[in-house]
C-alpha cells in the first residue's frame, strides 16, 4: 500500500521522504515555524501541476509536437473560515507561441491528462471544481 512517513523535527517542521527525496515541510514564524520548507497545502497544487504537466509533455512528445518551453500554473480559491480549504482550482498550461504547436494536439494532450491519466486531477475533481486554460505566450 502506498504511503509516506512524516517525522517531526521540532517547532512546526516535519521531514518526509518521497521517492527517495527529502522534503522539509514547515510553517512561517507567525505560526511557530522557521520557514525552512513549503507549507503542506500548496504542495497539493504542485502535485497537480507536476502530474498533469508530465502527462502533457509525454503525450505531445508522442505526437512529435515541437515543444521547447512549457509551464504549468495552478491557481486556487480558498475558503475564509477554518478549516481553510481550496474551493476551486484552475490549471493554466502555458506554451511558447513561436513553437508552432498544433492547437488541436495541445488540447487533446490536456484533455487526456485531465480526463484519463492524471491521478492527482482525478482525486481533486472529487473535492473541488477543476478548470483549465491553455495560453500561448
């Protein structure tokens, strides 16, 4: 069964090892931490961006699309009351306009990621509305 262990390091800091890589999770000073690592909740956004981004790159490479630069941003709305949770998320896939990518292939790659391959997106869609956008810069 997949899982992780998260060890307390003192104050508000924790250490976890994911796929052999250590990640330090901490709070800022206002909440008793020392800002020695990211907060836990934004790591959810990073997981979504990384998971879907890897899918899109893999699919576009299989389509032999000329991708030279790619960025994924995730924006999220958050509730005002405790527990503060994400109430919606939007993934923005950014590409270089000058690469000459076929828009229909880019849209297909994004759709395949969000509808079939990205397990993080599949999980999060059960909890919050998840939108997407493609931008050519």
